[in-house]
C-alpha cells in the first residue's frame, strides 16, 4: 500500500494526540516534536509505532533527524517512493 505524505502526516498527528498533553486540534504538523512534550526517546517510540501501522521499515537513526511531524511524513513518503521505483 502506498501512502501519501498527507496521509502519513495525519497518522502521525493522531498518534501525537494520543501520547502528548496537546489536544488533537492543537497539533500543528510544522511545529517541533519537543513542543508536544516528546523527547528523542518518545520520538523513537512514535517512529516504531508508525512503522508498524504502515507495515514498513523506517530507520529510526535517520528518521529521528526529522524534528516535526511534517518533516517526518515527508521523509517516510520519500522512503515509500524510493522503494516503489
């Protein structure tokens, strides 16, 4: 299954709403993860869960460099695109 960046971003924002004190309507995908109260360890957890939901391998070492939901969604979408070429 191919996922668009927008679909992936929506999934990430929904996940953040569950693990963050920030309400779902206040998740701005352009803001840094730390503004949602997530440290690097929590981000690895989000990346791991995202990998399970999308049924694909996401390298946490590379993905952790993405500091916002939008950047992470873009990174993952690019990974999908490269695998389907």
